[in-house]
């Protein structure tokens, strides 16, 4: 790696380092703060909160739960996965990496999408930047990146390619690729969940039954890979993990078994929770559609009554006029 890039990207634990055992208080006291991640998360949080402040200053409302979802849960979970012991030991223990993987790829993106950042930006941006953003959101690039079958395929294939090829070992031995993997996980998760759970403007409106089907299709693949990893007697990145020569914690094989179990359980729980959200939104939208239909029917009935009353009034007027003529 070029020296310039090495200076800009944080180093991660490798077998030559003096690694403190992950026991006791180390779970709470082991923290790392890569400057570029701290800066990125801080800028994103500040921009979001600034947008909310602009709305409040001009008297517009923005749901508090959206702000909490995006800033506290979404960005907060990314921070915990990167800064806590999960980030400190993500190249030392496979199970810590797996928790980090699932948080970055399948949990944090759900909350980021629920925060509707594009909707917030559209509401606070000046006219010209707003038009640019809307043009991007409906461009062919967005249509490709948010194409549901494509994001579904990538979401399913990525973990298989990561753990069953040399890609994962590359991320362990190369700091640049290690951090790039984290960015990739969050990005793919965000693109996958946006058409399914998001309310931001987007080129596709996926029907609710199809959304549920996509989640159902994703679940068995993650479970299958988790079981494969859990039951495998061959170590993934064996040379790397054995080189640490740890005399604490789980053995490398047990460590891998725990990682596979965590992938299986976390993937199923996340997808089940996402499907629950979909069901709730489906019911809510059905009720809103029913209320809209009722209001439309009420308006049509009111117009029909008004027309009938007008016709009745006209008939009465004609009858009265004819009576006057007969009397004359």
C-alpha cells in the first residue's frame, strides 16, 4: 500500500501486536477511534440535525422518531460497531467481526433508511440543489443501484463471496480493504433496505407482497451460510487466526462456530423484524387507502345529493311557473 494511504487509514490488530485478552472490563474499556470514521459520522449527524433545525425554525414538523432512528440508532450502531471492542478485536476474533458485520450490513441500515434523510434534504434544500437531488434520485444510476432484484442478489451473494473466497483474508491483512469492506457493508445494506422499508423518493415502488417475498428469499441463504460456517472443520483464514497464538478466549474452531451461529441467528432475527415492519406499514397504508376511498365516496355522494337537490329545485320552479301561467 502507498505510504500516503497508510498514513490516512487506521491500522488494525495483527499477529505481531501485543493483544490484550478480551476478558472482564476489557469489553467496556477497549475502544478505538479511527479519525476518518469519527469525522464522517460527525459530519453526517450534524448535517441531519441542521436540516431538522431548519424545519423547526420555519415552523415545519419533522417526526422525532425519524431523528432518533437516523442519528442515535443508525449512526450510533455504526459507531459502536467500529469504536467499541467489536472494532478493536474485529481482526483477532471471528465472532466479534461477525457481530460487526451484521450490525453494519443488516441492522444499522434499517434505522438509517427509516430516518428518511433524502426526504429531509429535499424539504430543506434551496430550489436548484433540490432539483439536482431529485434528478439524481430518479436518474438511471439510481435505477440501477436501487433495482430490487440486483440489491437482493448482492445481499445474498456478498457473504458467500466474502467467506468462501480469499476476499475475507484480504480484508484481514490489508487495512485499506478492511475499512473499504465496512463502507461496502453499510452501503449495500442501505441500498437493499431503501426500496423495501424507506419512504424517500426512489425510482421503484415495490408492492408489499413482493417486499415480504424478498425478505423470505434472503433469510434461508444467510441461515445456510451461518450453518456452513458453524459446522465447518476447516478454518476460514486459518493462517491469520492461528498466528495470534492466543491462550485466552475461544479456540479458533470454537470461535468460528460462534461466528456462524451469530450470522444465522442475527440474520433471521433482523429479517423477521423487517418483515414485521413491512406488515405494520402494509396495514397502515391499507387503512389510509380505505379512509381516502371513504372520503372520495362521501364527496361523490355529497355531489350527487347536491345535484339531486338542484334538479328538485329546478322542477319545483318549473311547476310553480306553470301554475302561474294556468292561473293567468
